[in-house]
């Protein structure tokens, strides 16, 4: 530790006593020499005499606090004064603690050890907070608190951490309200979010959802919001605390993987795997509800001639155009994925209707509910009609 005192006798007495208690002492006789020492050395703690000629202990402490790396170093102010004004002045100067000069060396040593322990604890806490902030920044995550007050609108009481502000595209000095954030959500998603939030508030349950948002800088992002209720001592809910995380990249990657797994790369129609899944679901509903299912097997005659004469790129053009025409003949839905139909209701099996590509020039149209074979014939006739129109591929009709 650095011990600073202009009284040589007192400096010697304090230094000797603290050395006996296990401290390694470096001495300075005034504030100026202390500050010169600190330019090249950082002690574990500093003990300053309050009253010194030139720079007194209060001014030395202020200068010390302005130095880089000395913002949190523990500083104890020693003085013979015990009036409240000196105590307040010491704390205003940045001192960590205050001790009245006396011969109670054990008490002083104990106070210094306590300051060291507290300083190390604060340092570890600061490091942990820094690591947490860094981890949240890397994960594009932040925290928030929303406090419920029955006398105020629900839009009040939102407190966002600095990391959460960055996720929402704001600076550390901004504090947007809940109404502003809600207006950044597309209207249809906003209505669904409000319905879900009301149910969560009524049931006082955990809230977890993905929210699409248009950030202030114009970027469209998908944010994952997860929160759990906070309770007062009497058991009533006083608000929610949670996290917000930018999951746009993850969602886009998941959508890409899902699309590659379920769709034909050339035509973007459902592939064989997706058609099999849709057909199995359609048959289950047909048995349960007592109606029929139709499958139309569609094959392009003489397609090989196109590839052999005009090349595979022309064949690809032809397949893309045929796929678009076939798609126009059925109520095609791209939004059906595994698990959605079962949870959506009894009549949503009709959204299984689609046309897909199962081979080179082979397509299938799935009609999940038909009254009889004439319904399927009508769709088949519509397909024949749209394919009678000329198709241009490879510069040829």
C-alpha cells in the first residue's frame, strides 16, 4: 500500500504498525510525490493524511481519481478531525473510507483488510458484468424489466438495459417506450402479439415468442422475447423480467434448411418428401371426416427431346414455366410445415392442397378434399387448358 503523510513521526509510527500487521508499505511525504509514484506504479490501496501542505489529502484524492486505472482503487483518508464536514469532504473527494487517527492499529489494519476484500469483490463483480455484457453483445441479447402499476397505462414501466437498447437499434441514452416499440411491429403481427400478451397477463405465465420488427435504422429483424413474472412479497404479480435477442440470422438459416429439405431446388415446389407428408396427413383427415382425397399424376411427354435438342437450360426453363402454370390451378400453400396442421383446427387440412415435383418431368397435384371424381376431373381439365398455351424455352416455342 501507499502511505502518504507530511508528519514524519506519524508516518514512521503508522508504517511500522501496519508492517507488523503484514502490509508492504511504500511511503510518500506529500501529495505531489505520491502522484509521481503513482504514474509508474499501482498499489492495492492508498492511505492519505487529510491535512498536508501543498496538495492536501482531499485534492490528492481528486487528482488520483482522474488518473487512468485509479477509478476504483480503495483510498482511506486519515485525519485527526472527526467532524461531519471533514467526513463529507473526504467522500466527495472520492475517498472509499475515513479513519480518525489513533493508536488502535489493529482496528486500522482490520479496516484496511476489509477495504481490500471489498475492492477485490467489486473488481470481480465488474469483471463479471463486463464478461456478461460482452457475451450478451456477441449473442445479440439484452435484458429488460417491465413493472406493472394498475394506476398507469400498460405502456409505462419498461426499463431496457444498454445491451437491449443495442438490440433494438438505439443508443445508450435512448429510452423508447413500449408504445414506440409496438409501432415498429407490422400490424398483423402486432395484433397477434397483443392477444398473446393479454393471455399471458391473465394467466400470469411465462411469455416466449418471436417478434418481427422494423428497427429505427430501417433494418427488418426478428427478435426473440422471453420473460417470466416477478412477484411481490404477498404473491401478486408486479411485472415481468426477461431477455430480448436478435435471432434473425438463426431464423433465416432455419428457413433455408427447411426450404431445402421440403422444396425442389429448381421449381421451388414441394419435393417428394413434402408431398408424401402432405398426402399422409390428407388421408388421415379423409378417414376421420369421411371425405375423399385425389392425387393427379402429371407427366410431360417427349420432355427428353427438349433436353436433347435445345439443351438442359431450355429444359429447366420449361420445367419452371410448367410448375408456375400447374401451381395456378390449385390452392397452393407454402406455409404448411410439420406439426402445424394438427394444431390449427379441423378444416385447415384443405391448406395441404399443393402441386409438387417428384421427378425429372413428373408432378403431382394433391387435392385433400373432393366430393367425387368429377372434382378431380375439373382440376385436370384446368391443367390441360393452361398447358395448351405456348411455352417459350431456349428461344423456341
